């Protein structure tokens, strides 16, 4: 990915910012400027997702390009956010065997990749299992 | 009066036991654990660094209290492990909490006290009426060269404090600093790991500066150690803060909640900040907290803090974000090989 292409969407990647149709309530991520259901009658407004959701399906990546090689094996999942839209993102688990369909997850801020030792560091949203912290 | 509006901490879930590090280098584990008073230390995940830790700590702070991020006029991140040599971590944090673009930002470096220096800067800007809120963060993924003494304690973590004037959960009655030019610990530009003056740097470095700042603070506040419910000192190991507390006249009970180094290790710029966060986690309205950081090079910042009724009021929800104790619980232990992978530690000094 080019630096400018990443850069233009940086806030939306960091903060799970999408849009919402005020007519039917449907939410979009990545953001859309047009509601396919309501067409011109729907007004589109910014909407920030809470970052909680559920794994719909996933795959385990065991071989990856240089930028991600140090992180293999890792889980890449399609997550249905509680507000509706589906996003593709990495789920960070202790062991890839933990991942399962229906797993509850929450968003975290992590390094997505780097361009070698001297290039840009890409940050963004990943997910971790949404387990409550112990008492105390 | 200027004070803390909200706060949050973050600690990665991975840990390595000092026993495991000693095993690899053939050191006597019991001597080292006994000498340092540290049993284990935190290790960042493969995709965690100072920026991600700073963001998570800042988000935990903002989870505890509803603040319009657009009102945050300054973000300062203190660290000695900023991901870039040139490109501020503070900009990434500002973007990730939606405080951009109407804000000032900078990264701070002053060994382990860059985070408390950030609190002082925010106090000044807030006090002068230039900004409504300022966010001060101390975070590090601390570096220690393989087999160096620092490797036993260099840990990862951080804490964020939102400074402002409106209804603070804790007032900061005053702050003073004590600074000299002392070569006790350093890292030259381009080097991967810091170096230090050896084991005898404690007296001219840590003890001289922590005591210097603490005495100035007590004098300015007109207080004595007995006036405080809690005290937090920079904690490169458990021995130094215990000894300095004793020299100054603070009791082991006063430093207990904020002494997290035995299970966390030394989070450098995060250390005093996480200790203060852990103390605020248990503090009650009216409690008074004495705080003194230390950064090699060298200097100490001291603070006189008093917890207000707002810490238990509706606008501030302490249990909405994890406490330091909760962040320390349920760790995942790694062996040295995993640890080296997590730290990207293949460069030998
Ligand atoms: Zn619609």
C-alpha cells in the first residue's frame, strides 16, 4: 500500500469511523456516502463504531509477505460489528487455535505493518478476544 | 486549581520471569531476584510499541470520563523508545483519540521522567488558560541489551493523565523539579541499547535527585511525610523506592499500592505514571499523594496531589477501564526465545 493511500484514511482506520443513513439506520464501514437502500432520500452522517463484534469466519495465515512475516501464524477474520457492518481484520490471540466462529472480540490499536527498517510504520485497528478483566 | 481530570494505564499481557532470563545467561536467579525485588516483567506483543501503548492508555483514560476530544489542546508523550527518531508519537495518539487537528503536540525525552515533565507542561498550559485540557503520557517499551543488568527489568507499559481545571478527580497543589548534569545512564544517537555507569550510580543519580526534589516539594507545600496517605517514587527496581521512602520518612504502607515494579518491571517513562495510576485506583476522596519521578541525566519531578470527591462522583467512572491490578492479572508467560522474538531482539551490543 502506498503511503498517501494509507494516510488519507488514517483517522477512519484508527477510530473505526464510518457513516450511518439517518433514513433507515444502516451503518457503513468503510464509510459510504450513499445508502443503497434509501438512495437519494437517505441522509448520510458520520458514525463511530464501538469496536465490539463477533467473528463470522476466519483463516490462519502461516506464510505472509515481509511486512507481516514476523507475526505469523496469525488469525485474519471477518468480524460483524455489533452495529451491523462486517470488517476484515487481524484477531490477536495467544494461540491461533483459540480462534472460533462466534468469538466475541473488541478493537485495539496495534501496528499493522512496517515498510522495512527505514519506511513508514502503519498503525490501525485489530481485535482481541473480549473477555472481562478479573475482579480487583 | 489544576488537577487530574481522568487517567488510564495500559500494560501488555505478556510476561517473562527473571528466573528464565537468568537461566539463559547462567546467572544466579535468586541473587538477582532478591537484589532487585523484581520477579517478572512485562513484554510487548509483536505489534505493540510505545505508540500503541500510549494510545491504549489514553483511550482507557477517556473511557472513564466523557470528554470532548476536540477540547484537548495539547498531547505530550514522554518516552525513550519513540517508534520514530523523527515523527512524533504524540501525533499518532492525537489522531487515535480524535483530538486532532486543533491541538499542539510534542514528544518528550528525559530518560524515565519524560512523562512527569509532560504533566508539568500541561499544568502550565492549563494554568495559563491557553488550553482547556492537556494529555500527558509516559510510555515505553524499555530497552536493555542482552545479558546487561538492565535486561532483567526493562519492561513495557504506560499511563495517561488528562490535566485540566474543571472538576478534577485529584488536585495538584504544586510541583517542583531538581535537575543536574549527571552521566549516570545514557544512549547515544543511533545506538540500540542504553549504557549506564554501573551499579554505583544510585547515590549520585537516583537518591540525590529524588531526595532533592522531595525535600523541595515538602518545603514548598509546608508538609511532612506523615501528612500523606500514599507516596509514589520512580521504581527502576523495588529496592530503590523502598530505600528512598525510608530515608525521607515515608512508611512501607504509604508506598505499597503504587509499588508495581515487582510484577511489572521498570517501564521507564511509564514507571512513576503507572505507580500513580495504581494509587489512584484505590484512593478515596481526601487522600493526599506524594509523587516523585526520576530520570537519568538527571532530574526528578515532585508533585503534591490531593484526591477530590469527584473520584467517586457520577461523571468519573473508575471501573469503566481496567485498574493497574487488573492489567497485571492473568498474564501470559513466555520463554526467552519467544521474548527475543517479541522484542525483535537480535541485535547484540
Ligand atoms: Zn438508508
